[in-house]
C-alpha cells in the first residue's frame, strides 16, 4: 500500500430524519472534523448530515464530489484527486452504511484497486439491525437486495428464497422500493407456507420504528400498511 495516498473513510449516516442522536458517534465527529473532501451520494443531504454530526469546519471550505445517479456508470477517477495527493477523504451514503446496498461500493472497489486504505466507521445498518431484532438465525444469512418487479418472477423468487432458507437454515433478507412495499408484502403472504417465519422491519431508528416476527399464517390476520416506508423483509422456513 502506498504511504503517499490518503485514506478513504466510510462515514455511516442516519437511517431516519429523527435518528441523529442514535447515529453519530464522537469518533465520527472527530474524523469529520479532520476531513476537507467528501464523495457523497447527494450533496444537499450530505451537508445536512455533516451539520447534524457536529462539523466545526466552515462548509464553504469543503470540497464535495456529488456521486449522484446521473454520474454513475462513468469513470470514478475524477473523485480521487485528493486521495492520490495524500489527503484523507470521506465517503457518505444517503442512508446507513456506505457500500452496503449502496452505489458507494464502486468508489470503495476503485480505492482498493489503487492500493488506497479503506477505513469503515461504526454506524447504523438497516439489514444488520433488522436481523438483530428479528429473532431469526444470525448464524447464516443472505441479503438479496431488490426482488424482481414482475409479479410472476417475484413470486417465483420468494418461493425460491423460502426453500433456500429451509435447506440451509439461513435467514433470507430483501427489500423493495417503499412505494411497492404493500404489493411485495401481499405476494409474500400468497407465496409462502403458513409456518414460514417472516420479520417485517419498518422505519428502523425512527420514532415509529416497527419490527415484528411471526408466522405467515398470523401475518394474514393482520392489516399492515407499508406504503412509502423504508422496510426490510426477513424470511426463515423451519423444517
């Protein structure tokens, strides 16, 4: 590893607007106040997080690279000028941990390819927190991100995950775009057997956080509105 390069610090951010005190550690604040350059998913929200996290440096002194959706797929080399010059840089996501279900993974991969040290900080992660609170097995688990949009393909995938969970005794985690949560939830209830355990984790770290695990048969008796709410689903079918 070249000693001339700076370090890329991965700075987790809150999962919910009201979760500032749950999210920022003293070490996070200390690191943020040592950095002058950031690579972020969206500049406006990144500046908000820096202010909430206790940044003392005038934000006008910062260099912020906006790694928004319109810039993905292009070369990321332009974001590495400061790192290659020996300056430490921070990477921030829109929510939770950079690089986990997040486009920042491409930035991290490029850093490794150039021999730049990557330093992850402790912070909120919806998948891990949902798994912690689910009561399902944490000895073996897999996160699948978004399931297919097509209804038939989605149903098929859910059934595959259910069988996979039973065969390997492995908790299966997945998510959906918030405005399609209700459709996914209904599809899970239709596709899975009654004794399959399902955890629904909603608005993690927010004041209205909701995390419950119960068999599919019992979920069918409950009315649940998940529309436009950040949500993680966890499945485990016991033999």
